[in-house]
């Protein structure tokens, strides 16, 4: 007889992976169901958050604890946590678990270690999977040896360590079974580490780096050196990761496992068994863990597991087919049963617990693939998701195709979309058309994801192994009745149609925040909310770019207007012809480096009498600037002022050209040109206009000088070259974004505004001054 | 002898009627036996020698000494003139104002006056472009006065150059242009196209400040202005005349010159516009068809440019000068002679075609706010006695009414449409909640003063202009307008005239009487 409360009474239990899906449920169940035990949580320090803070934020605030919180009251719950839960900072991927002296001292006093930390993602890079899944358990065992303690180590593994095989998979080590091919885990560790090093080296080869840089430039445009560098490095890291993911998948497949996860877990079991020394070990192997059957409440789930993305893609109409054998078994097990089994194994103690316990449903209460699909499709027919137009999405008929066919279809779809996308990317699009391209990108990412699901999970749906659960059932039989009630883990208790229709699907739909009601999408609500945030009086500064953000014009148009104002008809024609001929080279220069372009272009103002320019600029304000302005943009500037924000214009235009906008802004940062003694312009800039990352710096300096905070700044700009600025402020607003920026803005959830010229205004064909003021042409003054 | 205006009863043989539809036209058949059409009078003959008539008026003014005897060397003379809101369409050169001001300047030169300022009395309207000043005043005046800065435009926001002349017994403050107030003589050159213009209104609105204008340009006054064309029953004009008395008693000496023009608003290619449909010749029909089809195929932007370039062959029908009040009474006689059409009784439905132009969009686009202003403000007010439509009746207009605005001329209109009309269409409410914010807005002030924008508060005034009509009509329907925009104005969109009649039947029953106000040209219905 195993009595759980007795078995764990007064025990100190270390739990790794407490912030994960199983870990959360485990901590909750122990706190609620085993009142007399103490928990030590081994949690990694986050990048910004200390381990203890992570316990608070990522674990104890989870809705799994709602039940406890309401039972004990808020205070009572905190009091209990303070009394029974200790957090130590540590990391299973480093030797000695990265514990400091104090943590080691705590660790030295424990009775049970439940190791549930793992990288469960099926597409982890090989090196990471090796460090965590393979070496993690071994490191715990070595630490115990080092500290000279022998706690009961309960290691959570997976049924899929059995690999790709048909027939029954017993509760024994793979290396003890008939299909062992004699892999040495140490060799795998060495090779994975070497591969990581090689890949890192390969990624730094000049050709590779040039390629990353090129791609970064293509993605960002002229965003300035620091942004480009950051992006390049990001691309390099991603490349390394992708290589290692592919390597993991390939290595696993080559030796008979569906993926790197199962492969490294299998070797991990082997390594642990070999290196455990005096530490008693029990292994618990769940199959596919899904939402809770009953505890802490039916349907409780944390994060997205394996089946959810597939089910949601199907419900969204994205995944029309998914490979699988209709009569195949899909081995799902609710998380609360896994947790109950772990607790029971721990309570049974090193002597009574089976060495390996599989927690799976396939052998005794199988869920057939066809039954799953039928239930899912009828459920979504009754409760459809809705698209952005508010129309219900009809779920497709499932045809149980082979994996190859689905992959081919998706690959083809991806190719088409990618081609269309790159075509659109290369067009000079802005505003709504650019959003189209961004939509296409979203679409491509969806297809890519679907393709990944098929590649990764397809194997699981085709898996025909049956996991034996003899040890599990014998443990079950040894439980007293009240423990069987409170710690139910008998897979036969699950009624699959009830589980799918009433527990799992409603739960994941709730979690996925998908549209489940008809009517138009609430994107406008989102925009309205972002607008309110942007105009909130708590904001302090609103910085605006000028060209294409507030005005559909540019420095060349300004110059042309001024240059032609006093020309006669023939001279005008010649001017227009000359400028058109120069346009391509100007454009090229502008694309390469904005500052160089401005310096080069502004030479043209040399020798212009400043007095005449100032007079002409006033006329230009009406004829060019206002005509081409975006009234909503101008209104926004004024709304910011009304809200008490400082408004700043940051532009590459010459200061006299934007003088007419003065009343809108508290501060105008523009290019300035020196004036000679004879009252003519020198053509040389005394203040170089800030571009790219210099704008971010400028705003930061301004904020510092004026005592404002960048997090309370709003920045409006139209181009991806303003990314550094966008990233520096708290509230970026992309105005009429070009394709690249539209895509970025969408990903980051930035406010996007589509501002247009007033449709009733005049639309001159060319930005040249109106022909007809005789007095001016005669030479004026 | 030109034929007077008259009322045609529509029967089965009556051809379809011409409606303006912005920059286009449409022909609409009105239901027989219960519809009538009010036609304006044909153009009265012009003066044979306008320049001689002007000289005559200046030498023999009404209730004042002849102009030459008011002029002497060393004096400060200020000449004010109506801005681009008059006439519509713009007058073929030479404009009456050019003729008048040249005559005045000649006399001033003879008298040795050298301190002369010429000021465009634009009130809160937009500043005129140089080419508009040149068109109205002629090259000679423009080139002589503009470069030296002696020809300029009134600035209602230049507070250093505004002075308070006094208060009326109703507590209305008269605040006007300093130069005008401090002149020895102010001459005002008017073009009196409709009965609303002229009299004390010329100076009291043309060179006043926002503060001064807000005493009468407000919802209450305009709801009690019955009508704008009948100053004796207009709260707006009463207030202006009270201010006029202050100006008369404590202001500079004013020499008012008013000139009237006839109804000859469109040059020959558009003859069919002013003809009566059943009198159209084969040639008229052909021109109409050709013009109308061509316009349907012309982009609106281009059509707008064509229409705004039209110069009207107006002829001057009278000119009188002297003491403002006497002059204005004489002017009204002449205006009425051209405009008044006697009409028997009111009607259930009033139909009107809204043209491409209103006083507030010369060289620009008729935006939705101005459509309201033109329909319910101007055309609805073309009556004396009682409105053409009965109280609670229906007004049907035809206009494309798209959400388009001119960014240079009408910046505050854009925000007014998006912000204010989204909140309320009620003049009193908007006046309370929004008017001050727009009137005192720094950016609008900047654009009004340095650019060519109407004053920030102007869209409110345009809206108040229709306040009486809005209050009076039970429903307003716009045929062929953009539905969302029309709804924002508080009106009902209809796609065809038949739909409009159908919608109107909910308000006025199944067989209402219909009256169509034939535009162009201008007429004032004298409703008994």
C-alpha cells in the first residue's frame, strides 16, 4: 500500500522545470494535495528577472493556483508559499547545476528530486537538446554524489524514447530492449558540442557574413549602421540555430527517433542509469501531455502544447490536410494524470517505485486518430472560428492523406507566396498596399508553420507504437481509495469524447484568443486603443518626421519649386528635363546614404539670395507644402500639443523650407545653411540633419536635457531607416509605412496610421511653381 | 425687354428639369400636376456706359457731398472692396470694383491725396491670391499699390491693428481695422450680387474682428434671420445695422459705393443654363448633351478647374454712392428688380441643384460643409415673406457631396467635419462645445494670417448659415451624394430623385407638392 500523504510527509522536494507545464501542475498539486511537504524550486535566472521573482511571476501567479488562492484567501496563500516554497537559482544545463554555496547547502538537505526540466520543443537545436535533455539528469546525479546525498530522483522523460517502432513498447530502458543499436551517449555529446563550434565558425566566414549583411540591409533599408549590425548578428544567430535544429532532426532520424527531443531524452535515460552512482532513480515517461482532465480544474493548460497549434490551424482553415492513419492511435494523456503519477512514484519511495513508469493511454484506453479528427471537426462545425470579416470559417473535410502529399502541397504554396512577397517587397509601395505585402508575409509564415507541424508532428500521428502501462497500473492498484480519488492517474478514467468536446477544445479556444463571435474584427478597437495611449497626457514628447509622414513631398520637390518660381517658360522646360535626367543618380545616392545625398543636393542652393528665398518660401507653403500635407497628420501634431506634449520636428529639410510649420512645433531640428556676407547662401550646411540612428540619439539627448523619459516619447515616421528611432521610444507610430516597415510594425504591434493628402486639393503634375506671376519673372526686386 | 421671373406648373408635356450636380448636370422629371418650377428673370440690360455712370454717382452722391469735395491733400484715404466671394462666378475683366476704384483714385490724384490704402475687406475669409487681386483690381492698381504694400488684405487677427469704436445698446462691441477707423475718409467699393450684401454689412463684417463678428454670426441670430435676403426680417442684419449706427456716429466718414449686376452669369457655351427647358432649341439640346456627356467623362478635378475658370459676362445695372443707408435702399430696389419672383403659397418639397460654387469656395472645391451652407444657407434663404417650403417639409438637393476638402483654403473645415460633425450637427451645441477651440487655434490663425486659409471659426459660420433652414426642414435629402458623408451632415442620402421622393413621402405623404428652385441664376421668391 502506498499512501501518498504518508510517503511524502515532512519531505523536502526539489523540483526542476517548475515554471513549465508539468512543473506548474506538479507544484500546485503538491501544495494543495500533500500538506506536509516542503518544496525547493530550482529556477533559472531570467535575462532580467531573478529566479525568485520568476517563481512569483511565472509560476505562482498562474491560474492553476486560483483554486488554492480562493481556498486559502490571498493572504493565506502567500503565507503558505512563504512557508513551504523556497526558490534556488540554478540551471540544469551547467555543471553542478550552477548553484551557489547557499543553494548547495539547501540542496544538500533534500529527500526527493523531481526533475521535469526539459526543452520540450520538438525543434530545439541539437546542442541545446543535448545539454538539457541528455546531460541534465546526469548533472543532478553527479551533484548528489558530490554532496554525498542520495535523494530519490524522479526523472520525467517521455514514452517516445522508444523511437519509431511498431508494436508494444515496454517500460524498460531502450538500451535494454531488442532494438538497441548501441549508441554511446558520450560520443553524441562530444559531436553535438563540436558541431555547435563548427557551425559558429562557419557562420563567421566572410561570405556568410556578407550574405547576412545583405539580407539585413534588404530587410531594414537604410536604417543606419547600429541597427544594421544588430540585425546582421540576429540573422547570423538565427542561421546557426537553424543549422543546429536541422542537424538535430537529421541525427535523430538517422538513428530511429522522430526528433531530437525523443532522441536526447532516450540517451538521457541511458546516461542517468549509467552515472547515477548511489542515487536511487525512478523514471516517469508520459506520452503527449494535454490539458487537465479534472485537476486543478478541467481544461487547465499552460502554454501551447503539441496538438493545439495543429488544431487551431485546422480550425482557421489554414491546415486543410494533416497526415495520419485513421485507425492509428494518438497517445494523449491529461496533465493532471501525469502529475498524479509522478507524485505517486515519489511517494512510493525508491524501494517501492517501479524503475520506469509509463503514463500513456494508447495501450488501455486508445484514442483513435479518426475519432479525434471527427470530434474536432464536428466541434468546429458547431462552434466555428470567425475570420476578420466576421464570417465563420468552414473547417475542411479531413482526408487522411500521406505525409508526402501534404508536404508537397504546402511547399508549393510557400514557394508561390514567397515569390509574390518578394515581388511586392521590391516595389516602392506605401500605406495600404504595403500592408498587403505584410499580409502576404503573415500568410507565408502561417504556411511555413503548417509545414513545420506536418514535418514534426506528422511522425507522431503516424506512430504505431503501443506503450505498456503495467507498472503504472500496479502502482494504481496499490493506492488507497481516497488517494485514487485525489490523485487519479488511471488512463481508463478518461472518456475521450467528453475530454475533447467539453474540456480540451473549449479550453484551447479560450487560450488562443481567437475570434469566436461573428461581426467585424476588432482591429479598429486596437487602433483606437493605441491612439488613446499615444495621446495620453502621460506622454511627454511627440517627435515627427516630415517627408511622407506629415507631407507627401521631399527636398527635391522643395528645391524644384523654389528654383522654378522665377524662371520663364523655356527655362522651366529645361529645368524639368535636366532634373528628370538626374533623377536616377540622385535616387541611388539617396538610397546609399541620406546624409551624403543631402550634402550633395543642397550645394544647389549656393548663391541663392536668402531674402528672395524667404519670400518664395512663404508662397511655397501654400502651393506645395500645405497642398501636399496630410491633414490628419497635422491634426495629430496639434492634438499632441493640446495634450500638453512637446512636439518636435526632425527633418533633413533646410530650416527655411520648414519655417511655415513653426507654430506646430516646440522644436524644429533641420538642416541649416550658412549665409555669406552678401546675403547669398553658401551651399554648405552648418548643421547636418540627423538621419537614421542619429535621430534616436538626438531625441535621447533632448529628453535628457529637458528631463523627459524616452519611454514616454511618441515617434512618427514612415521609413525603416527610422527603426532606431522607433526602437528607442516607448510609442512608435508607423505612418504610411513602406512594405518592410509595415511588416515590422505589424509584428511588433505598433500603431500604424494611413494618412493621405486632402483629396480636394490641387494636384500639380510637377513640383514647380505656378507659371504666371509676371512681376516675379521680370526680375522682381 | 427681358421677361420677368415666373412660376411654371409642371404638366405631362413639361420636359425634364435641369439640376446642378456639383461639376455636372442632371435632368430630372418632376411629377406632373403637383410640381412647379420657379424661374429667375432674364438678365436686365446693363448700363450703356458704366464708367460714366460711376463718375456720375461719385459726383452726385446720395445724402453726401460729392466725392471730390471730400478729398484733399494730406488726408488719409482708405478704399475697401469686396473680396473674392463676390461675384459668383467671377466677373469678366474689368471687374466693377476695378472701374469704381480707378474712378476714385483718379479723383484722389486730382485732389493730391497721396496717403491711400486699398484693403480687401475679407472679414474671416481667406486671403486672396495675388492673381485674384490682379483680376479684381486690374493690373494698373495692382502694380501701383501692391509692391509698396499699400494694397493689402484685412487681418482680423492682427490685434495691434484693430480698434474698438464703441458698443451698441445691445452690448455689441464694434471692433474694426485700425487704418479704417483712423482714416479721414473710407470709400467702400461694393458688388451687390444679392440683397444680403452691402449696406453696413460691407464694413461691419469686412474689416471686423472675430469678437465683433461673433455678435451676429451665431446660431441664435441666424435661426432668427428670416431671411438672409430680407434685411428687415433678419436678426443678423439688425445687429449689423446697430453696429452701423455706432460706426456712423463714432467712426470715420464713410463713402459707400454700391453697384448691382444682372443675371447674366454664364458665357455663351452655357446658354442653356439660363434658358427655360421647354424653350431649348435643337442647338441648346445638342450643347447640353455634348457638355453633359463630356463632363460625365471628365475627371471631377479637371471639370472643377474648367468651371472655376469661367468668367461671367455680367453687366452693371446700377451704381449709387454716398451715405450708406440711402445708397443701400436704392441698391436693394435694383437688386429686387432683377431677382424678385412672386410665388403663391408654400410647398411640401423644395428641390434644388447645388452647383460647383458657393461664396466660400472660389478657386476651390465645394466641400460637404459648404454643400450644407449653400443649400440650407443660401438657396433656402432665397425668399421674402415665408420660406418656399412649409415648416417640417422636405428639402432635396442634388450634389455629389464627397468628403473632399481643399487643404490650403479649408484646413479647419477638415477638422470640423471629422471632429465637430462627428459630435453634433446642432449649431447651438457646437457653438458651445467647439467654437472657441477652433476660433482661437494658433495653427488656423497662422494659416489665416500667412497663407490662404479661411479663419479657424469659418466652418462654424458656414454651418450656422444653414441653421434656419436646418431647423425649418423636416428632412433634408441629398441625391447622388456619398452616403457616409451625407449622413455625417445629418442628412439622408438617396441615389435617385425617385428614391428621394420615396424617402420624402415618409415625412410629407404620398402626393406632396413640389417646388423646384431653378439655379442658375439668382432669384428671390416673394412668397405670399
